[in-house]
């Protein structure tokens, strides 16, 4: 499948960060077969993230997603492995009806303070289809087919 067959997602730099974010490239795939686009920190100055500290990190852009497609913010592997800085709500969902700035909820799970710098890769953005459903309440649900791993677990019942 060539990229011309892909869904189109509109992207716009944030007006209040256009002068700052203008020096940052838009998210891009780092290889031909990459699943996610790299997200960069659109912060005006370095920020120290203390161990255990959380931070909503701006990316400097807004997405317009087509119906039935969500964007997921996920951890950047090098940031997580090397520094213990990861995405707290991974994967974070960007719904098609959200038109605010895409933010990445970072947390420092490492033992040392981490300095976040402008333009640093902070996560990945993966697009995925989703389905909406109608929930139907019931007094019970069909039991799951037992497997060896689940043989000793009680079957769930709706109340």
C-alpha cells in the first residue's frame, strides 16, 4: 500500500506557538515501515522533570481526524529505556472531535531529574481505527470458554 492510499489527517500549527514551533518539523515517520510519527517537545525553554513528576507537554499542533480514526500518543522507546520518562496514560487517545493542541502526558519514573529540551522526541503518534458500540445491559453474560490459564477464575456476572 502506498502512502497515497492512506487516510488524510489535517494538521495545523497552533497560532500561539507558530513562531516557536515554526523551527520544529511536523511529526514524521522515521522509516518507511514505522507505525508511529515522532512527536517533538514544543516548549520555549528547557524544563526539568523531577523523579515522579508529571507534565502535559505541548507538541505545537492540532489534528483534524477523519471519523472512525483516533490518534494514540505512545512512549518514545529511547526516552523510556534510557531515562525512565514515559507517557503516563499510554496510549493516550486523541478523539476525532478533539481540536485542541495535541499534548503528551509525560512522567519521570526514573531516579534522576530529567531535562526536557525544545525539539526533543517525547513520544510517538499512532493512528488506529475504532468502533463505537451500543451497550446492552443484562442480568448475566455468557461464560467465557475455559482455558488452562483461566480454569480457576470465577466467571463474571453483571449485576
